[in-house]
C-alpha cells in the first residue's frame, strides 16, 4: 500500500468539482482512498482521519491532493488526477466563425439579449455587488445564491431594487420557485394557490413538499435571504415579496417562512400583512409558533382542502424505546435542525441539551468552508453518523434528507448502507429520517424512502413528526404507529 500527498499552492477549484474528482479517483481499480480538497482546517482534519499526512503550511487557498493505492499503479492514478483537474479547469469557448456573436461579458449585456426577468448570481460574495447592480440597472430582479456578502452592500442593493420596483432575493438565498421554475435547491412541486416568502431555504422546501403531498401546490416561492428579517435589513425584500404575491392573481394564500425574526421586524411584517388583500400565515421557528407541518395543515384548511395523513414509511425492525439515552440530530437543513431542537425543548422542557440531546447543522458555514454543502456532499455527516452510532449514550439518530434539483442525485445510495451497518452493530438503536421531497423530484421520494426504510430507518415526510418519534424512542414511551404509505 502506498500513499502520495501533494500541496499545490494557489490551485483553487470549487468544492463541488473537487468532490467529483475525489469520487472518480476513489472508484478507480487499485485506489484504496483518494481526497482532493482545499487546505481548510476542516479538510485537513479529514485528510488526517483518512490517515494522510498533510505537509505543514497548507492553507485554505492551496489545493491538497492525496491518493492511497493498494495493488494499483500510483503513477497512473496521478496521471488520472491531473487529467480530471485539467478537464475541470477547461473553459468552453464559442466555436462560431467570423461574424459569430461574441459571448456576453456582463450581466447587463446578457440581459439585453433575452427576455429574462431574473438574474441568478452565484459568485464569491466579495464580487456580488457590481454584478447585482448591473442586473438591477438592466431591469432584472436578482437572486443572490452567494453568501458572505457584506451587510452594508445587501442593504444598498435592496434599496436600489426598491427604487426600481424590483426585488433582491438574498444574499444566501438557496431556494426559489418562479412561475414553476425552481432556482437553487428546489423541489419539483405542482402549481397551486400558495405563494411563499422564504427567509429559510429548507423550511420553504419542507412546506412546499407537504403541500404537494396534500395535492396542493405553489404559485411562487420568493426567497429573501437569511438576514432579511434582521434589525439592520428590516425586511426590505420580505415586504416587496409580500406586495408582489398580493398582486399575483394566481396566489390565494401567502405563507411567510423564516427563522426567528427580530421582534421589531416581525411586528412590521405582521402589520404589512394585515393590510394585504391576500391572507397571510406565518411559519416561524420560534417558541410559541406553529411548526411547519402545523402551518401546512392550517394552509390547507384555509383553502378549504382536506388535511391528509402525512406520508410515513415505518421500518420492519422495532427497537424498544430505551429511556435515558439521547437523540443525536445530524441535519443538512438549518431550519429543519432548528425546528427539531425547538420541538425537543417544548416536549422535554428547556433542559433538552443538558439531558444529552444534540442537534447539529452540517450546512453551517463552519462545516462548508472549502467543502460542498451536505445536501451535495454527505461525507462529513456520514462520518458523524458512524461516530454517534458507536456511542452507547445515543439511543436515536435523527437525520434529514432533502431532495430536489441541485441536491445529491441519490442520497440513499450512501446513507442506506451506513444506516444498515449502524443498526446491525446496534440492534437497540433507533434511526429516524425526515425525508423532504416529492415523487416528481429527480431522486424520486418514494424510491429513496423505500431504500432508507429497508436499511432500518423509520422515514417521515414531516420533520416535526420525525422529531417527535425520535424523542419517543428515548423517553421510554411507545411511539404512535401511523398508517404506512405504500
């Protein structure tokens, strides 16, 4: 067995590209392990856990490549690596001859050639401002997928949009649906009468998927970014989005989905909502508010529609509830994590954390610097699953799986074997999955659910129900058994 590790100074590639290169290398015959990643602190720890020694001095702007061969040819693996990186760096060029139109070089010039009304920006946050202003000047609404945009620039962009009668969605806006077209991380949902204003990406995805499961659908989902309801930004985009949905004849009901807003901003938004012709519901992950599932049920009732039994796929294995052990929540969606923790505190009292229950968001910036989001790259969460399952204090693992465009093509392919291995070693361990998706998603919700169920997990379409079930398995009370969805 041979290892090879090299640091390439300043060799930047985006995290999704490097994840794909690592996977392709790892699948080569004779390659026992491979990782290609930027030299962030978190990635260096991953290299070390894999048994690779990273040279001192590797920094977040440096590319670290590591290959371990067992019976394979290290030279051929290195050649394959270089070929993959060259392919990733190759920029496609136009092939037109003399007289062919030159490619657009600015957002504004690109807008002038189309009838587009929205520009989606996904560039490093420090470069967003001029591109977004160019788009606004061209008369485009702007969705900013990027994070790390300075707060003052966000406010300036949203003020500029207001002067032009436009909306800035973001920064850090991961999800939107405009007239049926999903942008960023979005699910394939049917059209319908519910419009959403979303300061939470996975919160909006959970709500739209529940509505789709009930036979309802959405008109538009207008993301506004996680800071929009902060005291500084003061709901500038949320107010514009509420007004836009109120003016939309296809929208019969509006739901605002958000992490806890600043109190004064919440008052401002509620007062603005009262002045609209279209009724507004609120799904806020904070004490005293309805969870997202309950908000979906209220929305259906407001529309005069029946509330269904939310889909659930129970595993055939039935571990007995064991009191005194802890729930460990391993989440890719920040709002789903927040909702789970809030439910735990409400069910168990505010000492849930003191009793050992812990809920982690692997989509937090601390885990994604130099790495793809866990909805794309599950490596860190799979490692945490193995670690938590090996500890006797963990009685129930709670995980979310978020499907849709932009997410991992087949999350069950890696998660189901990890679950199966965990329950084989720990027959007393409960594994509960909150599955956010639809049957029309590229990954196929029902196919994913069946694979996770067959691996030994209880699977729920409702994150709130999944959380309560996981808690019941460590509190010594039998969970409520609901009808399975075939």
